[in-house]
C-alpha cells in the first residue's frame, strides 16, 4: 500500500567517528558492514526516497550502493556537527517536495523495516507534526518529522539534534511509537561497543 505522504529518508553517514578512532561505518558486521545495514533496511521500507548524507571523506565508496530510491549527497560542513548534515538533508528533501523526512542514523544497524513502516503509517493516519520511536519512554531515532517542522532545523547548531525542540515546544504535536526491543536502538560509537556487539553476534 502506498503512503499518503511522500517521505524522504535522511540517512546520516557523515560523522567523523572521533570516539571510534577510525571510520566506523566501514567495519564488518555480520554479512554486511556497519554503515550499510540500516541503509539496506530503509531501502526495503515504505520510505519513498533516501538522501544519504556523507562527508565525502569516508573509506567507503558509497557510489557502489546504487539504487533508484537512493541519492548520495555530500555535506562539506558535516565536520561542524550533525545539525549541518540535517540542514543539508532537509534542503535536498525540499527540492523534491517531501511531505516529511525520516531521520536515520548510519550507526544504528539493527532497525527494522517494519519499525519504519509503523512510524510512516501513524504519520499518514493521524498527521501529527512528528512521529518518534521510543524506548523506556524516551524518544529516539528513527524519527519522522513533517514539513511544518523543516524550518525548526534551521535553529539547530553544532551537534544539537531536534529532540529538545520537539519536547519543549507546547505548540508541536507529536506522537511516539514504543518499541520494547533494546537492540533496535543500539548505536555503535566506540571500539568497546563494536567488540561487544560483534562478540554477541558470533
């Protein structure tokens, strides 16, 4: 079933992996690599198109991952913080008249297509300003925001995300979908986290 709204994924893959000490997105994970697993999941979801935001400095050659639902976008200012990648993604989404964007993290490899579809279905049905995933009553990415909130991204700076704006402005109407599986929200930032996850998977 098609969406009632045109949803663009903003796949944030431009981080500099400071805490890992190397390009974490190129690390092997199961039958794939860390930075590609969530992308493969998103491509099999109801998301209409995905903008992969990169720094242009990754060890990965993203151009090898061609798909008719995928555009690769370089953010020259990504080193200044995640807000710059978000702004770049929103600007690209506006060009193709997106009704909403799904914010996805490239280092969150265990998300599921069914999870993303559930967020989109709720957005289609109730049309809130945003729909967020939640775990233990805390909203977390993946996060879907409607175009009415695109201008709020311009308020961000450095590594500040949208969460503080969404939860502190009483005029913003949001919905959250609770998920009980902690694994869905694992993001891998350090070598210790990577080793721990890799050991559990082998």
